[in-house]
C-alpha cells in the first residue's frame, strides 16, 4: 500500500516544497536537514506496511494471528503428547521414566501383564517417531522395556495455515443450531483433527456421521474417541453422532517413461511419488475424482522426465472416481524406463 513512499520519493517531495531561491543541492543546509527526516518517514511507512499485514487475517502470523482469531472465540490448538505402549520383561510401577533417543516416557497405567501405557514428556509428533528398546532412566532393576504401538498420536501445535483456514471457514460457513457446518466446526476444535466431512441424516432422522483425518490429512483412528467425546458435550439433544475414519483408497500408477538424463531413475520415482502424494492430499474431502490428465501433467513436471506413455491409474485410462467415504493415498508406483 505504501510501496511508493521510498526515501528518495519522500525527500524529493520535501525539497520540492522548499522555495527555489534556497540552495537545495546535496550537502546544502536544507538538504542535510530534510534527509534524516525523509529516511525516518520512509522507515515508518515500511513498518506500517508490515503492520497492516500483521493485523489482517489473510496475512497475519504467529501471535498476531492468535489475537485476530481470539476476537471470534477461536484459539490455536496446542501441541499434544503421544501415548505409547510399552512391553516389559517384568512388572514396573506407574510413574517410572524410560527414554529412547531424544524422547522420554512416563508410565501411566497397566494395560495387561507386562504391558503398559506411557505418555511422552515431549509434546508433538516427535513422540510418534521411535520404536525399540528403551533406556532405563529410573534404574528399575532387572527389567527390559520396548516401546511399541501408538495408542494416541502426539500432534504438533496447530500451524498458521490450519488456524487461518479454520478461521475463514468459521466466517464463511457459520455453524448454527447443529447444522452440518456446526458439526464440522466442533470436530476441527479437537487437537489433531485436520479436516472433517459431515453426513447429516446418514442413517435416518437425527443421525449424523462425521469422517475425520489428522493434521497430515491421513487416517488416525485414535482421534475417533476424542472427537466423539467432545461432540457429545455440545451436540443438540436427541442427535445420534457417529465418528469414523474414512476408508483408504490406494491409487496405483503405472507408466512407461523416457528420461532426459538430468536425473537418475530413482530420483524420478521419488520425486513423482512425492508430487503424487501432495496432489492426492489436496483431494481429501474436496474432490472425488483423480484426474488422468493431472497425473500425466505431474509425470511431465518431474525433473528428468522427457515423455511418458501407457499411463494407467488403477489399471484404467480415465479419471478414477472415489467414494464419498474414501480418501486417496499413494499405492504402487511402477515406472518403466524406455529408450
């Protein structure tokens, strides 16, 4: 908005306002007096530009975005701690601490004989990362422990992008009186939920089904219980709510490709797989057709690919339709190099 208010432009305007009978050349008294003022004004305009970005919902970041959405009763979802399963060679007590690499876990309860649940002391997705033999931090004698399954996934603090999207959804699709938008809004309030799709009256009058995915737009069945528990506290009286994860639909791609020599075959496969994964995530709950033309375009956009032929999507040569209760995911990738 103030891009034209540069130091040079401001100084020139100031000097133009000085009468012509006064020496205005660089180094003159009036020039040297006005130059510092012009510099400071230019700096103020620059800061004002940044300030406008920080108080606008579409450009604000971090704590500034938090303050904007707080006016509407929206808060950033905090990071959560993973809960993992620990298998041991003998009995251990709740409260004992175990570690692996740069994470540590506190035993919270007994699940079965020599099987325990433990909460990661570090919040975020790092608690989902490792498996294997644990270090005995509290020196529990004669017991070996192994970190195994994820009971509840740890989630990082909500990103600016996700918070902004949730804020705009709140403004553009207001939830009222338990309508479909309201159920989606409630689901998105639960830490770890990245998106949700609502099916009103899915099994008769008063029934609502909600499909949920995590912040990575992937299936996370551990979220189902927490989402249902929260919605049960806010739903209208008489509503029967079901919370489920969508069904994963593997998208397998096969094609012949001609390489131009600027990248190895392995690099091409890796790059295409990453691009395909990113494209499929954009379809989650938004679009229910995998575009044949788009997949071909992705292939041609991969560095090192000169041309392709015989492209198949799940053994077909047309757009692939996805059911409303499904989300697409990367399946088998078969790229055959031809000369």
